C-alpha cells in the first residue's frame, strides 16, 4: 500500500499538471475517494456529506442523488447533492438514519404505509403551504428523530389531535379536498 500521494500520482499518471482533468477522470477519482472512505461502522456525518456518490453511515448505505437539499430513506439513505448547504446538514443525515431504523423495524410494506405515504403527503402539503402543523412534529418524523438522536423544534404548531389530524388519512383527504 503506497501513501495517499503516491496513489493519486498513479491515478493521474501521464496527465500534465496544467491540463484540467477530464470528466471521466474526475468521476473515477471521486469513486476512488468514496471507496477509500468506506467504513461500515462510520458514524461521522461529515464523511457522508463529503462523499460524492456513496458512503456508509452506521451500517446504512448512503447514496447521493442530484436532488439538491432533499433527502429520503427506503432502507437505504438517499441524500441530495446539495444537502451540505442546509443550515444543519448533520441533522439531516441523522434524521434519515432514523428512518432506516424504522424501516428495519417495520419492513418494506409497514414502512411504506406508516412512514412513506404519510411523509410524502405531508411533504406535498408543506410545499403547497397547506400543512397545518410543523412537519417534524408528526409521529413518524419524531420517531425518526428519536432513532437518529436528533432534535427538531420547539414547534410553533406541533402535531396534536386537537388539530383533527389523527392519522394519515386525514392528510390524504386534505390533498383530495385541495384538488376538488
Ligand atoms: Zn423524515
């Protein structure tokens, strides 16, 4: 095993230093740097945020997608390529990790029903400025925060039963009403 500098020299071998690297070379170097950073027990959010295409966070696979500041999970964590420019990007990584714990506990179909559909619906309503409570205060989001050991809030409009939102179907009905 050579040191890092020697390896980089080998990868760039034959290319004059003043020539800008080609797209394929940048791509290959990014992959090599991601592979070198892989550690199944990694618990550093920084490693995830600095990855180009993939990484591992507390044994969960993380894929970077060109979806800007957004992130979601389906057993695997999908972290947008611009999440690092969020105010608290580490929180996003820990929150999405919390969703992978939910997935492990619920299985695919339980997760789709109890987390996937509710959060997509709530996210959609939020975009339309129709969500009557703070997104992260809903039961499925606060559970993910608990699993990921991350805190959001205090909430101005927390999810409460007084709002009349007992479960996901109240939200689905709201989307339906919005369009009818
Ligand atoms: Zn979430």
